[in-house]
C-alpha cells in the first residue's frame, strides 16, 4: 500500500500501463478479501491521470464494477470523489468502438448508476470529477437519450442542472475533443428525444457551435438522427414563436452545411423555414448560409484534389457524392428559398 501510494504520483506511460494490469488482477480476486478494494483504488489512480497517455482498457467490465462499488459507498455517505474521478476518466477517454459492447451489458439507467452520475455532475462536486463525468456521457447516448426509457421528475432536474453547469464550467476552463464530442452529442441526443427535448436549458444552445470545430469522424451519431428527424424543426419553431429564434437560425445554417445528411422528409421543412427566415427580420442570415455552404464546397474540393484524378476508392467516391449534393443544395437555396422582397 505504501508503494502504491508513491506510484500514484508518477506519470511514466509504462508505469501507468503496469498499474492498470495490477488493477485488473486485483479486481479478479477482490471478492476473496474486502481489504483488496484499497489496493485496487490506488492502482487505478496510478494508472489513469490527467494530461498523460492512458492505458488501453479493453473490456471495461472491471472498471464498471469498480464504478458500481464507488456509487454504493457514496450512497452510504462515504466520500469517493477521487476514485470516482479516475474511473470516470478511464471510461470517458476510451474510444466508443472499444468499450461500447462492454458498456451495453450494463443498465446505466438503474438508480445506482443514473443517480450516481447525477451526484457526480452536481454543483459542489470537485471540478475534475464533474469534467470527467460530463465527458463520460459521450458513451451514454444509447441508454439515456436514444431510448424510450423515461426518468422521474427529480432525476430529470438533477441531471439537467448538473449537466448544464458542468458543461459551462468545463468549456470555460479547458476545451478538448472528447469533451466537445460529449457536450454536442448530449445536446443532439436530447434534441432528438421526445422525452428530453423540452428540458434543454436555453443557455446551452450555444453548444451548437462546437460542431464547427469537429472533424467528420468526431461527429456523434445523435447529430445524424437530428438532421433526419422531422420533429426537430417544428420543435425549434415552437421554442421561438412568434419570432424566429437565434437557435433556429443557427440550426438551419447547420442543416444547409450538412445537406447531404438531411433526410428526404426534412428537406422540404428546411426549404420552408429558410423562406420564412429570408422574408423576416433574420433575412441577413441567408447570405451567411451561402457563405457557409461555399466554405463546405471548397473544403471538399481541396480534399478531392488530394486524390489521383482516376481514383475510385470508397473515400473519394463519398467525397464526390457530397460535393455534388452540396452544389445542388446551393442551387436550391438560391432558386427556391431566397424570395423577392
């Protein structure tokens, strides 16, 4: 225990990997002696640290089991801030394709996990714990948002309050790719959910701007559900009624920029709401829409030119298809949506 207590302060990559392997071995035998939870905690803290390379976690079963133990102890009034922060950090930083199957075996909507996550997000919890937890939500889309599962009024209030304030605090302190993906993904997950969309805080719509800094591979699945969902534009219209809200103006800009991903059912809605914007107080936004689309087209053209002229691989074919779709969309925007005043 004394040696493990010293190791937790060291940041060598190899030592972190060895600490994680030790954690896994301890977790395999922890049922034999309750005392072993202490060494498991120290080896976990030694393995996962901020601003350092973290071990590949593989199957997250042992980490999830440790997380459940922390939540159980927390319910007893035993402070678990540091071990919770590190296990959240380990899970949050892992690629979804690596741990999604393992996480899917656990019901994170059961009170032990859902309420534990809400407590970790709440005001007053340590900043690093809140940041790690709000980033962990990038892996919770299927269980929290893309589901017919509902939650109690108290759970909704606790989750939204904690998520909103933790999102603001994290962005104001230090941005990062996993954090941006988690915050944008959660916003999109709620917008796509008939249960959650009415609970989105008005001051969190600014998270839409995070999309602009994302690479295509970082865009979460919940975004694509939203641009294919015919319920989203009517919902945003009602939110700003009788005026066109700034949020709706921004969402329409995003949809024109991502026109190839918009569903056939949503495209007529997009045209109609754009006409409304063009004839209203936000008509100046139309020139911005055109500018955004031009940037998208030019960006794709640059990528296409990086390939040999006679390339027919999957990536170049997809880029050419998007380029053609955006050029068509530009014509639609000009010819159908910008009406004479």
